[in-house]
């Protein structure tokens, strides 16, 4: 069995092509050249087997998703993702698992143009911690605390597919024999295992938004964080929330809406735009072919979330504790 340093050399010692990387994997620390007039944005997420992904998830999907969830945080800050570190804890050394994991991780890194610059490996329960670093122009990072009453509330793409995908996967795993998934079911499971980091959307959003965050634990729960930070409330027009055609084909609208409001693992962006900027923002997004939805607005009623009929929506979602 290979030792720690052989493991790193065999699976994670990729050449850094980004000229901003002076020193990368293999030293006691990375040396980076930060762009002038920019601030460093740092985020870290930990994924635990059986908690953040099903135990039978393929290694390549685990590697891919591990990076995407961190890229999503940087996109939510209105920053440009640049570099990441990996802390990998495994119960045993399995070359097949490591081959798949590193392939998925590298695929995501190549797709989004980010560089692996270091990390650590150790023995224990399977846990993946990635620290992502990005850059934002000084004073331009998007924060949860900067939303204003009257802002329109937007999301990218659609919500609920990943939560439905988890349910579909769990039901199928408990079935005997397991069935072949329909195209719509497979789509939802794929949205769970391989989400999209909305980095391209973020390039436009950061020019117009006041506040932004990514949706990882459910729309209502994550929206409550913006409301608390900005001391605002929100009105959500649940009748205006569009679901993917795949989700609509599997569940009635009420069931699908529950996934959209409270389901996790979407990694779409949730953001607010002042009324006088909304038309320009929407035109630019449409011109780039990027999907978004206007789902409501922010109001002065502190911390409460209402639907279009004045009913309070409970901010439920995934809880770590």
C-alpha cells in the first residue's frame, strides 16, 4: 500500500498551469500572486459520507460535487474562483476509489479553471474538506447584509431537482429488484450528484445585485439568512416559481414546490436586485442565454417570509445539528 506522499503524488499532484501559482502541491505551503486591487475571498465546505452524499455515490461524482459546492460559495460572493486545497480523510487506501475521485475532482477543476494548490490526507471516516479561494475587486464582494427593502428577489435556473433526486435514489435503493430510472428520474439524480456552480451567472449578477448567497439547505432556510443579516422580510410568489419540466413530469406542482422551497443541494444562486436595475439585469441575462426567475421581493417586515396571499412560510430546510 502506498504511503501518504505517494498517494498525493499519484492522484493529486497536477501541474498548475495558472501563472498566479508560484508554488503549489509538494511544499509546506502554496505561494500565490494575488491580482492588484483585489481582495481574497475564502470559503470551506466539508462533505461527510452518508450525510452529504449517499454511501453508494460513485467516487467520480463525489470528487466532482466536492468541488462544485465550494465553487458555488465563491460565485455567491460575486468573486472569481481561482485556487483550492483538499483535505481528504479515508478509512482505507483503495486505488479504484482514488482513481475515480481524483478524475471527478480534476474534471470539475478543468471545467471551471481552478488550480489545486495543496492539502492533506489522513486515515479516518470518509470526509472531504475543500477550501476554495477566489478574488473580488476591492469593495465589490456580494454580502448577505447588503439587501434593501424593495429589491426584487431572484434565483438562477430552477429549484427542487436535487432533493427529488435524493428521494428517487433512496426509494430505488430500497427496492428489490432496482428499477431502471426514467429520463426524468435520472435527470434529478444527476442534479443531486453533479450540480452546476453558477460562475457564469455570477459575472452578471455581481454587476447588479445588492446581496447574494447560494442555496444549499433549501430556499426558505437560506433566504432567512439574508433576511436576518439585512434585517428585512420577504414576499415569495409561490405561484410564479417555475419547476423543471423533469420535476413537473414526476410530481404534481404542490409536491414539486415543496422540493423547491425546502429541498437542499440545488447550489443555485439567490440574490436581490434593486427595482431600477432589474430591466437591465434581465436583458443581459437573456442575451447570454442564462436562466433566472423573479420569485418575489424584499420588504421591511423583519425576518418573516410570506407568500403572495400573506401566509407565513416556515423557513425549513436541512439542519446539520
